[in-house]
C-alpha cells in the first residue's frame, strides 16, 4: 500500500541524493530599498545552498542579470541536464502582478507570466520539484504552476493580495535556524520551511500591529486548491514533508561523504515511509498500523546506528 501511495503522489521509493538544482531570482525592485532587500535575500540563499552541498547546481540572478531571457535560458539548460531522480527548486523573490486572469513576475525588461514559467518547468525531467513564489500577488500563479510531483508555495493566498511581502525574509531564516527542523532529522523539508516562514510572517504583522496583507499557502497534490495548513485526509503536505530543501549538521556531512551517502538515502526513504503511514493511519487497522510502524522504526534505528559510526 505504501509503495502504491508513494507512486501516486510522485514520491520516489528511491530518495536519491542525486544532483539538486537550485535557481533563485531576485526580480525588479522598483525602489533602492526593495532592490537591496531582494538582492540580499537571494545572495543569502545562494550561500546557503552552495555551502550545504558541493554537488548542487546553484544559479542565482539579481539586479540587471535577473531577466526573462537569462531565466528562460537557465531553465532550458536544466531541462537538458536534469535527470528524473534529481531535485529542482525555484525561488522567486520580488514583486508580482495579477490582472484577474494572468500572474506576472516583475523582471528588468519583459516580465514572465505564470503560464510561461509553467511551460519551461514542465520540460524539466526532475520528478521532485519545489516552486516557492514569495512575491506579491503570488497566489495568482498557483493554478498555472501546480502539477503532480511539484510543490508550489505562494506568499499570498490569492492574486489580489498585492502588497509587498515579507515571507521571503523568513524563508531564508528557516534555512538558517535549526529550530525549523521540527522532527530533528537534520533535514529542513519544504513543509518545515513553509511552516516556519508562515509562523514568522504572521508574528511580524502581530508585532507591528498591522493588518496582515499576505497569507502563505501550499499545494503539493497537483490537483487541489492551495491550503494554509497541511491536511492528512487530502494528502496535502505529504510531498512537501518529504522534499529535502536543505540538509544540516551530520546529514549535510553524510550527503558529502560517498561512503555514507547511500545510508543517508536509505534513512530518508524510511522516514518517508513513516510519514506516509501517519497519513494512512485512519484507513488502517490499529494492529496493522502498529506492526508497520514498529518495523519501520526498527529499520530506521539500524540505519541511524550505521550512520553514527
């Protein structure tokens, strides 16, 4: 049952530490303050991704280099190079617009629409994809970008939330703050990063005593409405919970050690099985759930023991 469920949700039974691809784009700021802020956030992500994994393919566009042409060329190159077992992450920082029908990411020169982005992304063979759109009006891009096997995070729940957002700031903080790793497996998943940034964003507006003008959402089933929180009944959040956005601590070291990489992959595969079991618990008998969970936890403990040697 687990194998079937993993296949249906696009989660590979082989959680390969294949080559991860990261593309970060800091779009048009329009004002010096925004330009500096967007560039700094993109630069921080660039450093974090490069430091976390020497094998990662990291591309970051800021300032005048953040053009539609450069982004199009880069995504086309990744479409040629990336393999199905690879993981791909695209992070958009800046301003967006939505006219009621079409979302656009604001760039120096021509903007790029959500539909245009989707065409480029759909050509990338990587089965595991994460798109984090932190711009204003980013909720308007979800319909175009969602697809089976792809996690889509937006800083706003709709295209009509058009004020500048702060979500990107806290997304970066999530990757720097070990507390974002809620399950303490030394992997900050896409879901953990989303939940951390969402909490911090809400706290920002509360502290500033301002009406919140952004409400982050996530969609990772490829066919449902985006949600504010993960939902076990619908399966929303399962794929995001299994997507390793950034490894930290010993997991980061193991990922860079050829002798331990296979063990790390095995560990993450078992953790995915455990997460899937938790989502399936309501549909299983108590005895079957306990039996499968106990077996998985025992297997996980053995692999962890090998990793700790």
